[in-house]
């Protein structure tokens, strides 16, 4: 047993033993920053399209990754690389799923390793510790930043109830997973501590195995009658046998399922610490403050290839050269928000003002080694990227009458970026930028079954250090900006729920390669346009049956300038749809979930043919549409015991999920079976 596994098991056992206590039905709620918020009217308060993946939905679905859980949310497209989504590939509303232009949070804290300095896809939270997911698109995104062009995704973590919950599941590809949730309260109920710990291993589809552990510890206490303090510590480690390389064409067509890079490894660790404080100053004023720190390490070891030998063999043939692209990121931040009600202009008003400050830094090394050196060698690229940023924002919701609410807002983001190259005589360069982002949202209650909402706002995505300081030269870039417009209607009754949204996103200054100034290599000359509709409908039928369906139709997602003018954005399908047929009786819940992703392109040139040989660079080609179905079952035997199972990709659909130096194959049919028991 490794020292890491022994430490994990010792911690889990000791925490579970210490917290074994009589079960209390009340669920603990520690202070945190929510994107949508709590309460029955939380959704209708938002001047934009929102979606919530609930605790009950996650319990039934039993997803292997956050991307599995998000796949059924309107407006979201997933570019899959492997079944547990170690690397995030999420696109919203026609934005490419291979680019990070939407903000991902966990309990209100940014989870991407670098928001300004780059490499935002290199850490993706584990779904096992999530209780629910909030997704916000539209003017409500203005409260957060940066990179909220597509919207905001906020993963909400579990807070264990008092007692001990043990769960586990096994599945195809030798997948096995064990989890402990344990919590305990003081006699007065004013203090609480809990842990969620997961250990998971698998040989993986196509031999892309992983060995993952994830620990989250939460604690909180009341500080008098009007204050509460909460802390959260998390530790994550994952050794994944994955690579940038996929199958070559002939092996894909032949149905092969081997790992195309069996000796490449993606090694990730993350530690994070959050402190949340909340004080209710009076009936109308609340102040929330969040301080956070995180440290991410990602070592990526890949072998070089012999291109000629690979073409001759029809599969990748590797050399003895080994490269470690090894990076660490550290971030410290503060986010404070003041909410208050007032009666200015003779109206009922709800106001929010906020300040966010953070600094982030990365240490980027490249180790040149050989097969016999075993991950040791010469560091021939060593650079330090850093960024300091702050943001202030304010919004005021004017409740004009019982039906109409208008919410203007303004956000200002300012940031400075720096790159220091240690392998080039400590040369350095800096750049800075300030973005002013106005927005206006509204809601209007037509009747008890229909609320109209809409808004217009400015969103931005900063150019990362490697682009903004390309060639160690200030490229004098502004951020990529988009003017977003949204209009929709939603409503619900006891048995029916629906939402229909039209959206328009107009980019005017995307960063592209090339500049009329010979001293610069980049410019803000790019233009793209994204517009479409999202529709969702659900109904509860008699006899315990239900139907939930949604459709995203994006007829326009295209370049409006440059060499690719008129082409469609890569990884932006025109049609995405979901159909979920549910049945519930007594303790039994089951669903058949059908997902469809339309055809899409793998590159901006809209290349139609997928390369048949070992072509270099990022691959292009047209990916055919595909449809998959999952069958999920959850049965609660009694208050303590529940069993669950799933058949995923029920029809064993074989499809191309993505391209990147080869073909990424969508996961084949798989089976899972699990149980959980509450002491």
C-alpha cells in the first residue's frame, strides 16, 4: 500500500469514527457564495436563463464526471476526451468546447488553474463531492468574472449530515469507487464538522486508466446570533494514463479500443482552502466575505513519435525521447459582497455591491529526458507567469411594481500580466488592461405561469500571458469582448415546467495571429457571431411517469473576418437535444436519458476529411452526429440503504467525440452497480 493511500484511509477511518452520531434529519448549510441562490423564487429573480442540476438528479444519474452531469443542460456542448473528464472541454451557446470562455466556480471560487495567465482547462473538479450544479447565462453573469461570455457554472459541494454515509460502486473496465461522508455537530448545534472522501480506480475505456483520491473537509460555527464562519479544505490527486494522442483512422474504423499512448501520464494534484464569513448586519443588510487559496500541480509526461514509422504501422510508434511539461499554479483571492434592501425613488430595491481581488502565479518547466532517465533530465524552458487583478461591481434591482423588475449593473475589471523567462537571462515583460462592462436585465411576470426575462450586457475574456506577451513583447491587446443579448420566457406549475430563450452574442475584437505593425504578432482583428435558441419542457404524468426534454439550436456560429470568414466555429454543433423519460414509484426511481449531438467541425478551417495518417498539429475534420442513451436506476430499500445501477451508452454507439493528434473515441457501453448505507 502506498503512503498516499495509507494516509487517505487513516484519515477517512478516524474522521468517520469521530463523527459517528445519531442521525439528524436537518441538512447543514454553511455560508458560501451561490450564483443562483436558495429559495423557491431563486430562479425567477434572475434576469437571465438559469439551470440547476439538483441533488436528486445527480443521485439518480450517478455521473462519472462533471461533464456527464452538464451534458443534459440546455446550451452546453461537451468535447469528450475520456470518461472521467480529467481535462475540461465545455462550450456554451456556440462557443467552441475546446476554448475556455466561460467561468467555472466551486462554491463561488474559481477552479481553473489560470484565469489570466492561461491553461484554464488543466484541472476539472470531481463530481463525487458535488451536491448540485448552478448554470447561469445572460445578464446575471455580470456579477462574476472574468471570462463569462458563455456564462457561469458553479459546482456546489456537499455538506454531510450528522452521521456516517458509506457508498461504493463497481463497473466496467475494472472501475471501483468507495466514498465516505461523515458529519458531526456540537450539542448546541452551533458548530459542525464533516468530511467527504473518495477513492476511485479504473483500467479505463481504451486502457486510459486512473487512480484518483479526493478529500474535502468542511467545518463551521455560529459567531453569535447574526454571524457564521465556514471553512473548507480539499485535497485532490489523480494519476491518469491519458495523452493528446488518439487512434489513427484505420484502427478507428476497425473498431480498435487500445490506448494509443500507453506510456504517457497526466499527473495532477490540487490543494485548496476557503474561508467564508457571513454577517447579517440588520434585517436589510448582509455582508459575505470569501478568502480562498489553491495550489495546482500538473506533470504531463509524453513520449515523442516517429512520424514515418507511425504512418507505416497505422498507429503511433514512439521514440525514446520523453518530455515533461510540468507546471504549478498558485492563487490567493478575496471576494466580498454587500447585499442590502432600500427604498430609493419610492420603490422597493435590492442592491448588491462587490469587490474581488486575486493574484495568480504559475511555474512552467519543460524537462527533456529519455526512456531510461525515468522523468529526470534537463529543464530547457523555465518561465514564471503571473497576474494581479481586481474587480468592482454593483447592481440594483428596481421592483417597479409587483410584476416588473429592472436590474442595471456595472462591472470593472483591471489586471496586470507579467512573464519572466528564467532560461533567457531573466528577461521579462508586462502588460495591463482595464475592462468596463455594463449590463441591464429585467423580469416581467405576465401571469402565474409565465415570466418574461431578458437583458443586454458586455462580457470579456482576457488574452492569456502566452498570447498577450507573445515573443516576450507587449502585444498591446485588449480583451476579447462580446455584446450579449438575451430574451426568454419561463414558467412552472405543479406538473409542468418550461423555458424558451433566444440569444445573440457578437464578438468584435477576438485575438488573431497577425498584425500590421511588424513588431507585433497579434491583434484584435477577429469577429464572430453566435445566435440561436434554447428550449426546455418538462411534465409530470399520472402513474409516476415524467418527461423532460430540451433542445439547443444554434444556426449561426461563424467567423465574420479573416481567412476563415463564413466558416463555422469548431466544436459548435448546430443541434443538441436531450430527452429524459422518468418513472418513480415508492422507493424506485428510474430514467432513460437520450442525448443527441449534431455534426460539428474539429477545426476553424472546417476541414471535412479526417487525416488518415500521423499528421502533426491539431487535427481537423467533420465529426458526424451521434445519439447515446443511458438507463439509470436508484432504489431506496429503507431509510439507511439504497442501491443503484446504470447502463451507459445502452446501444453501444461508436462515435468520434473529438480530434487532437488522432481520434478520441466516445466511451462504449458500460455497466455500473453500487450501494450506499447511512449509519
